[in-house]
C-alpha cells in the first residue's frame, strides 16, 4: 500500500505567517505581502531545482539557493542569505492529516505493508521520523533520491521493487489526478484518488483516508 506524502498523509502549516513572525523576531520588518511574494518566488525556485537534493549535500545546496532567492525577493533590509536560509527552514512545519494515523493503523491491522512515493527532496524520511511514523513504511521513495518524479512509472516501479511486491498487487493513494492516479495506473498499480473537497472524480475516488480500507476491498 503506497501513499503520496504532501496533501495525502502530510499537510504544511501556512509558511508565510510563520516566516513573517520569524523575520520580525530576528529584527527584520517586512509587510506580510512582501514576505508572501518573496516566499512565492522561493517556492517556484524550489520546485524547479528540487531534483538536486538527492542527498544531504544536495539538500544543503538547494536550501542555500532558496535562502538566497528569498533574501533577494525581500529586497532592501533582508537578512544575509545564510540567515534567510535558516529562517526559511524554521518556517517549514509539517503535520499529519487527521485521518492519516487511523488509516495506517487499519491497513497495518489488515496485514498490509505501507510505503510512500512522493515528489519531494531527500529530507522526507526526516520529516516522517519527526512525526513519529517513519518506522511504519517499508519504502520511502522520493523523486530527488530516485532520480525521477511522478507521474513517471519508474518511481512507482522503484518503490514496489524495494518492497518486493509485484506492481499488480500494489495500490497507490494520492491527491493529484495526473501524478498519483494516472501515474500509478500507467505503472501497473491500482490507484485511488483522494479528493477531500468531494468533487467528482474517477471510480473509487475517496474523500478521506478512512475510506481506503473499504475501497481496496470493494
């Protein structure tokens, strides 16, 4: 049983207010909208360069780049890039969705092994460990570490190979139609689309992770 990470198992606390508060506490005064615009630039850069963070050295390099982009976006009076990097990283806080643990507990009780397939940098296992769930997964496949991103079938094939499971016997749950649902199906896995908004979706679409167990048995 494979899961997407961000948007499926994990959520992020809104980073702009946290970054604004961190900057203020460090003595840097910026309007909230300036912080938001600078953060938007940083996020765009991160997404384009995430692939370099395949290991700790790459992660450090990417974070340094993102801190420099953030400082440039803030403009006059911004902290030096290394300090901007530290403030940025401190503002990235993840939590488990409320339905995640119940879902994982139910699937584990059903005898299913769990894994994660995510377009993320190599730090995802650290985040899962900090949230106390890393030991639940037999595989955590990130796009940066594997070298390919969803919806490419290769990242799904990597995950099931590590888990020692035939693709046809694996299920992937994610909240993005193309990356998760279409990507998993193209790789030969069964796919379940999570849409917490309740919008219409393909057959088997669910609105909460608590529906996963019944859906895969249906």
